[in-house]
C-alpha cells in the first residue's frame, strides 16, 4: 500500500510543541516510521510566511520524507490536523490494516487500542497540551518492564524525563551522566562500611531509575541511535560489575573474609564472559539493544514459567533487592545470591550460544 500523510496546518501549528518536538514534526516522523511515501501540506497555505514556518519546522535529521504541496495521484491519503498528537503506533496500525481509500482522522476514529494507548488529542491550549504530553509519556511504558520498573521506577523516570526534554540535554549525554552515577555508587561501596554500602546501593538504585530516562527521551523526541543503544547497554553492565566488585572488595577489606573476594570475582568473571558473548551477537545483527539477544527474549515473551517469573530476574528487581539488602545489613548475603545468579546467567548464555550455533550449522 502506498500512502501519504496530508497535514492540515492552522496558523499556530508550525510553532506548537509537545514533549520537545513540534507537533507537525512528530506527525511526520510517525508517518515515516509507518512507511508513508510523502508528507503533503494541504492546499490552503496561501500565506507564504506560514508555509515557510511549516517547512522550517519539518526540518529534522531523522526526517527524510519529501514534503510536497500536492499529493501524488497514485497514493491513498491519510488526513490529519497538524495540531493533533497521536500514539506513535497509530499510523503503522492503519497502514498494516490496509488503507484502501482516503481516511480523515479529523472526522473518523480508527480502532486502535495498544497497551497505554490513547485516542488522538487536539492540542489547542495549555490544558490539552499537558494532557497530550502526559499521554505521550505514559505510552512509553513497556510491557516487558519488570515488577520494580512497573510499580516504582517508571513513575519516577517518566516524571524526570518530562522535565529533561525541555532542556538542551540529549539522550546520549544523559547516558554518560547516568553511568557516572552508577560508578560513583560503586566507588563509595568499595569502602565497605555500613553507611558506604547503603549510599552506594542508593546510587545504584538511582542509576536504575534514571536508566529509563535516556531511552524515554530518545523515543519521545525521535533521537534514538545505535550509539545510544550501546551506551545504555554498556553503561548498565559497567554499573553492575562496578558495584558488585566494589562491594565485594569493601566487605573483604572490612572483614578479611576471602568469601567476598570469591563472590566478587565469580560475579565479575561470569558477567564479563556473558556480556562478551551477547555483544558479539548484537554486533552481528547490527544492534546495541540487549533485549534483542535471544536469552533476553525468553524471559519477556510467552506464557510459560519463565515468562511468569522472568520479572524476578530483571535488572530493576535485583538492584532494588540489593538496596534492601544493604539497608538491613545483609548485602553480603546478596553478593552470594547474585554470584550464583551470575553463574546461572552465564550458563543460560552458553546454552543460547550452542543453540544458535546448531541453528546456523543446520541452515
């Protein structure tokens, strides 16, 4: 199906913004992601200055669709008011359903009900702008979020992200700052006393919360990139390794017990080997998103036992458990638990690698 997005632009639509992007730019990027052939500025832009402002607002590094004044004769047209905010998956749902004739979303509602979805919102004043922004950020929630993210972290990260998109800070810059928070927690935990372990674990938890912000910002402002995926993935791993290595060293220096050195070495070694194998796969498929590794997918899809208990093994949950362990003075127990968990993850990754190798050999 070949289709075009037809934008009906009003006097103030060229400058109206929601969540860090002009409304018309967001609509055009949504259409591009859904496979539109072109963006058409509906006839009626008789004011040259309005047309100039509209075209200027449609300049975006990710937007490659041609901007035309008249739709090609051989395309189906999807009409949308340029003052509208839609769910980022709406246009794709319409395209996938097969747009056999022109559709005007100013007059007709398309049946579309994804998780955390919302109907198109016309932005006409501050109240509707705030409602549209809230709906956009709420739609960034992920079905694969773990329990801690779903009921705590995501509420916090979305609130922070709504503030950050109004600043010049870019997602990749935020990723570096988030990593700094995690490494600071690791350095403090390496002192090994109770207060240092608690502060380190608090920073570890803060990093886990903020870890959602760079992805939320990149999705809502269309600034996602391969580099951003790798910064997020590597930043999480470095924070994990740094904290558990630092806490293990700190407890060893405080107690002299070699058990903590052993747990730290086991956790670090298993994690580095597992991550190396995962990174090799991601490099092969041209992605930095760890969720695309087959082991990650096994705990985020399906209806079996792993799908039901998978959230227990997610990063957000074990970071929270680490904080709780530090608060009650039992971080040493958590180190042993997570050393065993690291062995289990490595075993799972090795099993996945063997399966992938057999599949490649059989193809």
